């Protein structure tokens, strides 16, 4: 798995002229003293864990995504949040599980968008931009 620094460096907008992990680490090192795990983020995290979707399977995927997202936290953030070693291991397992089923999610999302396009009479993803353009111009 990629490290959080590499992931952020690859996904973040190029605002500093450099996409190297060192500049990302420097940025986080600079803001770290001002970060605190106060009551507000505690309440937000608690709410995210307590919300129960109406469909049981959605709850399972929500839990998987929440645990997996914690695996992206750097060590200093895990310490700040007071995450136990057990929670960190759960996060790593969830991240691996999510990584292994990612192709299924990609296929499902692709198939769903194709069905949605066909339902709206656009045929395929290739013709969709053209259909949007024609609709904007009244054709």
C-alpha cells in the first residue's frame, strides 16, 4: 500500500511547484502543532459511527470505509486521536479488504452509470457528452 504522504502528494493540487512527498511532510509538520482533537471532531466521529443506514449491507460497507480511511492516518494523527494498536490493526485489515474488493465496486459503478445513461436515452457513455451538448443548444 502507498503511504499517506505519497497518496496526498499524487492527489493534491500542485500549489507549491513540487509534488514530492517531502513538501507534503513539511506542510503537515508545520500545521501539526495547531491541530487538536477537541470535542467537535469527537462528536462528528461519534455521529459517523452511530448513524445506521436503513439497509444492513450499507452499514457494513460504511464500517469498512470508515475503518479503511483510518488506515490512511499518519502515526502522529493516530496518536492525536488516541487510536489503540487494536484499532490500527482493524484499520489495516479493512484497508486490505477494501483494496481486494475495489474491482467489484469499480465494475458496479461503471455498470450503474451505463444503465443510467441508457435509461435517459443516451445509448452509451461515448454519446453522453454529445447528448448534453445538444440538449444545451436546444437540439
